[in-house]
């Protein structure tokens, strides 16, 4: 028999990890635009 509480917790942490990877990708790909905008503010 399997414990559904453990598998649910692992699934939830997996989904959270996927969300963090996606957010990190978005932030890394927009950092160039942020640096360029900082340069224009001077």
C-alpha cells in the first residue's frame, strides 16, 4: 500500500520547483532589458 499523503506532498513540491524554474527563466531573460533601462535613466 502507498501513502497518498507522501505522494501528494512530493507532487506539490515538484510543481513548486517547476514554477521556480519558470520564474527564474523569465527573470534571467529580462535582465538585459532592465540593465538597458537603468542606463537610459542617467
